[in-house]
C-alpha cells in the first residue's frame, strides 16, 4: 500500500475479491556488461503462476543462458532455499558459463534486483487491487517495460547497492609499465 489522498475524515478503501486471487511469482536478473559498460544494462525476467522451486529456477537459468548469448555470467544470488538445494548445486557444477556468488544472509541492500522490486512496487503496483491475477501481471509487465526503456534506471539500481563492475585500483597498486 502506498499513500493516497482522500477527503478529510474519509479513509480510502481499496476493495478486491480475494476469491479470484491465486499466487504468482517473478524472478529477475539484471545484467551489466563487464567488458563494455556502454553496452547497457539488460533485464531478464520470468513471471509465472504459483511459486518457484528448484526445477522452475533451473528452467529460468537455462533461459538466462540463451538470453546471455554465450557470454559468461556472474550471478549474485540471495539465500533462498531453492538456490541452495542439492539439485541446484548439482546442476550448477555442470554449468561452465555461470559463476554464482552468494549474498550474505539478510543483505537485500546488496541486491540490485531488490531495487527493481522497489521500483515496481512504488509505481505500477502501488495501491493496485486488481480483480484478477492477470491485472497484476499486466501492471508488472508495464513496469518492466518502463525500466527497460530507461537507459540509466538499471544502472542506478547497481549504484544504490554500492557494488561496482570494475573496482577502482587502490593507491598502493602500481599500474603495469
């Protein structure tokens, strides 16, 4: 819920019928090109009914491989149980294109994707009480389109975390001659 305006003394009420709601889940990956920062950030997302389990995440990662067009990918991942399952670990060991780095526990501020979710929740999904799950899916896709059309927004998500693609050399390091 977001703030809204209403006449003094009248609390705004957003009504919806819970009986039509089911569960939808979304996975997203923000890609930043390490060799060419001018290449632009890329957003890969998957929206599906239900919840994600290990098999669904492996399917998403398989599509991420196709999306990355043969380039190596470093994936920064949170500690979701499906990310740590034995089946996921076994699958990851066979992937030479993918390097997984885990975020520390309870550190959402280090994940650029958390900024993506915040952007969606404060714009397209703010005060949305759609009658059907498709209403929420449509609003989410509109938000993804907005983010993809803004060249700097995905980079601002990375900047907000304090992480960088190319670490600056420290003052005690010499440049090669």
